[in-house]
């Protein structure tokens, strides 16, 4: 099954959104086959798109990991 999810977070200023986007951008580009993750900073927003051809459980686990990383980076700022 092909699935797509988009997570958009809005921050108080561009400096914070840039820092969060950098923190959650993957540094290991060897992701499982059928999974594509992209994160960009657009002004005060951080937009992450997850595309997956596979199981819904995998998409949910990936989104959970992404949100956990965002919360961690936010708490460090």
C-alpha cells in the first residue's frame, strides 16, 4: 500500500525552525526500500513528508520517531 503523511510544525522564529529542521533531517540516508523522508524549513515552519510503500505500522512508527526527535530538539532549545 502506498501512503503519504505530512507533518507541519510552526515555531516562534526562523532561527528555531531552522535548528529543528537540521536536527531532524536524516544523517543516515540508507533508509529501508520504499521509504522516503524529507524535511525542509520554510520560514517559521518545518515541513516533513514521509512517503512509504509498505505497512501502515511502519508509517506510524516512522512518524512516532520523527515527532519524538522534534520534541527532543525543541526541549533542547
